[in-house]
């Protein structure tokens, strides 16, 4: 490793500034804090978490859905800095950003007073796994376990298939039904592990809710009673 790459590695991936925060999290304080301390205002749909306009309790979209999860909470809209930061982590494999995302999740869990949590990272497609060499949501969970002691169960897997973002809602559903699975040994462990736990699926972006719902279904089939979703952004 040369000196230049050392310097580069410590600076903010967005603006190039170096501070103790960027060294650890890939983003300097000035870039990270608006995301970290992002405030939610107004009433939210109790299913997908989006702001309600004139609806009561549940948004129009969620009224016609039959999701297998209870609620989704997300931190940001999938645009601007949030989209860039997620992209840096997901597509550019900037792993320092994973620590930042773990910090975001940890703050949320603490703020909400959520205890007895068992996180389940959303599965990664085999193609992405091959390209980046790691499951990005599992890596966030690993950081949460290592730094904050929050347990996780990386049991969901995906068989090789079509890229979900190129598919419509109905096609996504069909694609996921065949492709999501839990290995028998993991299924046994999960059944034991999830007892009495607040199970939360962690994913990067909530789009149609189809992925989250399919994941929730298979987790429920494997012994978990109810499941909430936590996503970094909504698209
Ligand atoms: Zn910065
Ligand atoms: Zn909704």
C-alpha cells in the first residue's frame, strides 16, 4: 500500500475532507451528519413508512397490498446524497460506508428502545456476490454485531436468477418465490434463534415491497411469528 492510497482511504468519499469520522465511516462529519440526524416529520403509513397525504393510518398503495411483514421503516428517500452513499457501498464496494450504515441502524434501534432484536440481512444475488465478493447487507449486520453486539442470522439465500430491478412487480414476485431459500441446517438454527426475538429484515432500498414481503414469508414459514423491515431508503 502506498502513501497516496493511505491518504485517500481516510478522506471523505463525497467531498475529500479528512476527519476522524471519515477515517472510520468513509464520510466526513459534514457529509454524514445530515443523514445520521435526519428527522422524520408528519404522519407515516404504518405499513410502508411513507408520509401520508390525506389518508388515515395506511397509504393508498398499502391498502391494496397483502404484505407478509408488519411495518417498514426507512431512513431516507432514494435520491441525492443518500442514493450516492448507498451506491458507494453497494456498487463500488466502499466498505467503510458499511460501518456508517451500521451506525445509522444502531442509533435507530437505540432511539426506539428496541431490544431483543434479531437482524436478518436481505440476501444478495449470486451475480453481485461474485462481483463484489461480499453480501453487503450481511456486512452491515456483521459490523452491528461486532461493534454493538446486535445478533443477526444470515439465513436467506438467493439462487441465480434475473436482476430484480429490471422486472415489474408481478415478475419480481414470481422470480423471488422460486429463488429464495433457507438451507435446512440454517432453517433449524433460525427456528431456535428467532424465538422471543423481534425479527427485523435489513435491506438497502424498499421499492415495491415485493422483496421484503417474499423474505418475510419464507422467514415466517421457518418459525418466526412476525417480522418488521428496516431499509436505508425508499424509491
Ligand atoms: Zn465530506
Ligand atoms: Zn404505505
